[in-house]
C-alpha cells in the first residue's frame, strides 16, 4: 500500500432519530486530496462508513464514485474516522 495518511477529518453529527445516517464526514489524504460526503451509517449488521455515491439517471441506480481498493487502506480510514466520530460524540455529551 502506498503511504497514505489522513491529515484532516471533519465529522458533522446528523441528529435525526429516524435516519440510519449518524454523521457526515470529509477527509483529507496527505494534505493533497479531499473526499467529501462520506457517511457514518448504523446498518443492520453494525456501523459502517459509506462513500459518496451518484445516481445514474438512466437506470435509477446508485454507484460509489470513490472508495478504497486496498483492504488495508479501507481499514485504516474506517479506524481513523470512527475514532474521530467517537471523540466528537464524547465532546457533544
């Protein structure tokens, strides 16, 4: 895996009791690439990080527009984002 480092993580809590989305997240990789629109979701199998999607108008289907291909990068991003999410929750209480 290339040397990726999350240099900025912004978590904005989404306070809607009926939604499975718990927060919106923007991340910066290596002070060089920003990815906006990630979501922390409480799914039926637990919490997960959802990447930005786009709807294809011709077939009404959602597609991820960016996502980590390497498992180690995926795990690293999730760990860092979930840690920051827990910090934001702690500070909100």
